[in-house]
């Protein structure tokens, strides 16, 4: 991830849905790293500017985009 991004959230300063900081669930060595949100729904950005992005430009008004996490 680009450490020069405008993102200020890290795993240590961002709480999860159960109220604990995300760093609680992760190794100590990454707790202060910036979080990578993709897709990011506040500014409607998507990090893939090559392969997947070209398909996004072909979507129609009633098409659906489905994201999953693995």
C-alpha cells in the first residue's frame, strides 16, 4: 500500500464493529500501518486501475457490483 496516501486510519486507531481496535486482532508489527480500504465507499474509489477497472467502466445503470473478502 502507498504509505504516502491521504488515509490516516491505521489498525491501531480504527475500531471494529465490536468496539475493539482492529490492532487487537493482528500482529503487533502491523498495528501502525495504514489501512487499505478497497472499495472505499466515502469517495467511491477502487484501487485496481488496470484489469478490473476496465470492466467497471462498462457497467450499466442497473448492474450490480458484488465484493467479497477472503
